[in-house]
């Protein structure tokens, strides 16, 4: 696991965009794992600016609210089309998203797992962290071995996401379909992007605290190829900042990214 601290959120987003840009160039038929949420909005705007060739790229999104039709403006299906898919040349059949309006949710979850396997697994999975410590919608006590399934959202998550529902906490669906922690850990590479001071405490718990299902994001400590890219606000409660800076300055793998002024 490597932590990179960027001077602000713009640099953090630009760095993640650049990593994705290079991965897609190196492997045009890459399988991307994608996330939604406020943190990803500017990142997707940057990817749209790059205008890469997505004609062979496949995508799998982490999660979706249960009970929303895909065309609902609050669905993650809608979010992804609004922020990314409508602006790039991705093939519709290569977009894989959980359907929260499916009649048989368990079957939808099983099918999703099968589709990931059929695609050869996820090459690089993008993650954000929720204030509850979730990755995807894996709320506290999600098993590290969990697979795609239904999950009830915590009050913390409902509050966090209410802003996407006009500030109305009661409008946020209480359940979601989500990739499991175990599913996420099988991706070949993880990138966790975290910005903003409100994530500082939970980020420190996830990165430097004990691994525990109470903080699902702490499971990334188990992953052999995980990059955690954060801005200074989100990094405020990290203890080993000096070491993270030294790693970024000295590790040859980061050399091509030093111009981003992160550390
Ligand atoms: C969304 C997802 C969530 C978000 C997390 C952070 O697909 O997987 O884990 O990444 O809730 O959301 P924001 O960025 O809105 O703070």
C-alpha cells in the first residue's frame, strides 16, 4: 500500500486521471472498476477532457441503490452516463452496472460476479471512502470475504448522500447492491481517491488503524497493489506523512508522476 499526498484536490484528481490514462494506453481492452460520488465528479471530467479511445474498454461499477429505476436521475446508472459514459466512445455492451430495480436482486448479484469473471477480472478498481468507512456500499461489519450482494445503508451514509437527493435524508434509498469487499480485493490494482477534511479521521483509521470489518476500507491493507491518493485536507490525521513523502520522492515507480507536485 502506498499513500501519496497531493497539495490539493485538483492535483489528486489529476494524478489519478493520469494513472488511468497511462493504464488505458498500455492496455486498450482494460477492465476498469468505477465508483460514483462527489469525489469522482472532477476526475471523470478530466477523463472526458483526455478523450481517450474507450472502444475496447469494459467497466464494472461498484454499487447501485435498490428500488431506483435506471433512468431515475438519482441512480448511479444515471450518474455514470451523465459524468462519463455519454461523453466517451465506450460500447454499451461493455458497461456493467448492477440493476437496483431487478426483480431478483440475488440473481442480479450472482450474474454480476459471473460477468466480472467472464471479463477476466478487474484490472484497476477505483474507490472512494464513505464517512462510515465503506468502500462500495460495504458498510461496517461487511466480511472481508463478502461478494456482491444487498446491503442496508448506515445513517452516516444516508446523511452523507442526502445532498444528492436535494438534502432530503428520507429520499435516500435505505438499501443498495454492492460489490463485496472480497470482490474488490480481487481486482489487480486498487486506487483509493480521498479528498476533503471530513474524510481525514476515517482515512487515518482505514490506512493506519487496525484492519477490522468495522472499517471496511481498512481491507485495502490486504491488497498487494493499492495506491491511496489524497489531498492535504484528507491527510490531516495521518501519522506517517514523512515516510509517505519519502516513498513518493524515492520510489522509481513514481518518477514519471513527480511533476504533479505530490509527495
Ligand atoms: C460510490 C461508492 C462509495 C463512495 C463513497 C464516497 O459508488 O462506492 O463508496 O465512493 O461513499 O462518496 P463521496 O465521494 O460522495 O464522498
